[in-house]
């Protein structure tokens, strides 16, 4: 298998004076307090797990729109890590803010419409006020992650069609309901995105767990996703330390769940797709 790349770990500083928490929506996530992981801890965990490189995702539920720690952390290990940050795309100064963070090393962006501390509100996704920011992403060659649920997938498709030169990574696959099992009719809103080539899927512990619930199975779900989207549009993300367990254990579970796929498909999911989405992570 080619080099393993993780596109969804997080880091939390242990220096709150230098990097003060200011969580989006005003409520800090439990995991960031119970399982904080500094960049040094992440690097050690990566070495133990055999993960070569990572696109580290800013913790919005810890730092809001202040990307200082994820940028500083990744800049300390430029041969291993790149930072993926968050910017208020609705703010009047969004363009200048994006450029400023990119100048500091930001390698991608993420829109967080809800999650562990707030219900999903996808209204900002297709608000015309964000269009200039998306145009800039295309100019700069930046990838956008979107954290949303099924309620936001229509807006994701609209954005993807409006800005086809901006790769969009759907965090946690948009949290589809797959518990009904084959043919996974409840997840049709996800499968409807397969025709939009600029949309990529991020496979995290959430979908690994869901693939074992109800009538779902890894043996039927992941081959269907590969058949519809192609493994070259799928990438693994650990969600470490948000998801419980060591990075090595999280990776081990993902490998086990995807073991029924071909070696080539696994190579794309565990590394090659990530290196296309984030060229700075290429060997």
C-alpha cells in the first residue's frame, strides 16, 4: 500500500494563554476538553500508527475562527502536516482574511454548519454573500471541507455545480442513514451527489461504525460507495482525538472495514486521494 495520509485529525494546544478557547456557537466541545491532543502528541501517534502525513483540521468547537494554533502547529512540521482552517465566509472581510491565513500557511478551508455542539444549519452554504470567497478558493487552488448533515446536501450540490473548480470534501459523508441496509435507500441524497465529480467523500470512524449498525454491513456499503463515486474520490480521516481510541486503533478499524475492497481502491482511500486534494502532502 502507498503512504498513509490522514485528512481529519485535530490538535488542541495546552497553552490556553497563547491560544485561548473561543468556540463557535459559544459552547466548547466535550472531546476537546476530555481528550486534548497537542501537535506533538499527534506526531507521536502518527509515528506509532504508521501515518506518514496529515491534513490537520481546525477545531471550530474550540477556537471558533481563530486558526492560530492549527497553523502554528502544522508550520512546526511542514514535511508532515498542513493546516485546514475555518473562516467566516459571510464576514465583509472574508476575502482578506482568507488571503492572510493562506499567507501564513493555510492549506485548505472548512465550513462547519453544526455538529457536536449545535444542530445543523446549512443556510450559509448557498448564501450569495459567500460566493466571492468560493471564487477565491478556485483562484488559489484550495480544497473546501463541508461539515453538514443530510439536510445540507442539496446546498452542497448547488455549490459544487456553481464552483466546479473547487474540490469539496464531505465530512463524514454528510452523516447518511445506512442502517436500512442494501440498497441503502435512506442514503439516496448522498448517492445523488455521485454525478458531481468535484465532490469527494471523507471516510471517518462515524461511517465505519455505522457500517455495522442495523442491516448495514461493510461488505455491502463500501463497495457500493466505490461503485458510485470511485475510490479516487474517497479519502480516510481519523477524526482523532474526537473519536475515542488511539490513532493506531482507529486506522486498524478502518483497514478492517475496507479490507473487502481491492488493494488499488484501498491505496486511493488511505493516501492517493488525499495527495490529490492536498498536493503539499504528496511524497
